[in-house]
C-alpha cells in the first residue's frame, strides 16, 4: 500500500513497542520506523525480533531489541531503562504483546485464563507503569492494542475478552490520570485482520468465506489498516485525542461477526 502520511511525521521520536517483532504490532513498529521513529522492540524471545530489526535496518532505520516478558515487572523496568540508556528518551509506548488461543470456557483452566490476563492486562499495566517517568519527561504517549471481542460476546475467547476489557479500562483511566502530565493514552481495537498468524491459526478456511460476508466494508482488514490508525493516533494530528480506543474493523462488531 502506498504511504498515506508524510515520511517525517514521527521524525526524532523513540517508540518502545512490545510484541513489535511480528504480526499487527510488528507492522505498527515498522510503519513508525518508516515515518522517522527510532525503535525499541520487545519480545519474550530475542530471536522473534531479529527479522524485524534486519528489515528496519535495511531501509536505514534504527532498531534496538530487548528481551523481556511483560508479565515480569522487573524485566519490563529493565527493558525501559535499557531503551532510555540507548536512545536518551522514550516518546511512544505501544502495548502489543498478547497471548491468544481458542478454548471453550468449560474447558479452560484457571491458569489458562490467568495467563492471558497476565500477558495482556497486567503486561500492559506493567509497561505503562514502568515507562511513566520517561513519558512524563517527553510528554509522550501510549497506544494499547485491544480487540472488539468483549463488545458483545465471543465464544471460545472468554480469557481474551476479559483481558482486553481490562486493557480498555487501563486506556481510559490512564488517559485521565496522566493527561495532566501531557501523556496521551489511546488504543486501537482491530477487527478481523487477514494477514496475521493469529487469523491463520484461529480461523478455519471454510469459516473465512462466511465471515467476510458479514463485514460491512466487504473485506478483511489488513495490517496496513492498523498501521495507518496507529500513525494517526501517535502523530500531532491527534494531539487532542485522549482516552479513545479506535475501532478499526470495517464496522464488523456492530453486526456481530462471531461464527462460533
Ligand atoms: N488451550 C487451552 N489452554 C491453553 C492453551 C490452549 N491452546 N494454551 C495454553 N493454555 C493454558 C495451559 O494449559 C496452561 O494452563 P494449565 O497450567 O492449567 O495447563 C496455561 O494456559 C499456561 O500455558 P503455558 O503454555 O505454560 O503458558 P506460556 O506462558 O508459555 O504461553 C501463551 C501462553 C498464551 C502465550 C501461549 O499459548 C502462546 O505462546 N501462544 C501463541 C502466541 C500468541 O498467541 N500471540 C498473540 C497472537 S494474538
């Protein structure tokens, strides 16, 4: 897809992106770098970050990689510190690290439920909390990657629905508490995005054809759709947007696209 925004809209910014090696958040990280930001990308395993680092460096961008499990506060604090030591500041934090699998509620173990809540919800809080001082200093911002699963109900996804409802609460609360420090906090709720591992893993091909018919815009989303929303929300064009979770789903959730 051709670039929509000017190349330099994030020039000079430093973006700290969890889950920034792959998938939707990987696309967001790469798009930030293509628009001038210096990246720090974070994953549990450093090898999940190597391909993105190579890709960003190939077009002349800067990409620092840090291994940390967002569930562990000390590891997150250390990743933030390493990034500030490396670049001198952090302007944008993206919480994209997430866990997901399909499981019926009556089959899901308490630990399975808790694991996803720990990664998505507690992980988001941990990263926000640990980056507060750096963001206060830079008058920066946070972007939380959420979902639309919990707007209605999504069978086989009780754990992720609960976790993302918590993420949305974090977005709203921090936007109010930290707005006065000049920190904007927003989110994006992607709908069904075609070119992701998650979609390949979660959706059987026969269901895809049925599902696309239910999407008001008539197509699946693309990672580029989320990249563009993220560029808008993190750019100065959105300097008065705070506490919003922007739904980017072609209008799907309004009709209810669940097939399970
Ligand atoms: N179905 C049901 N339960 C599952 C499960 C599945 N597919 N995958 C994990 N669990 C349960 C485990 O059984 C375990 O519970 P138990 O101790 O009661 O048995 C609990 O979740 C923790 O599992 P474990 O594998 O030890 O956790 P982990 O921290 O290593 O990884 C995930 C958890 C969710 C991150 C892992 O499933 C994963 O790697 N998923 C792929 C990454 C991903 O989904 N990324 C996000 C795309 S949106």
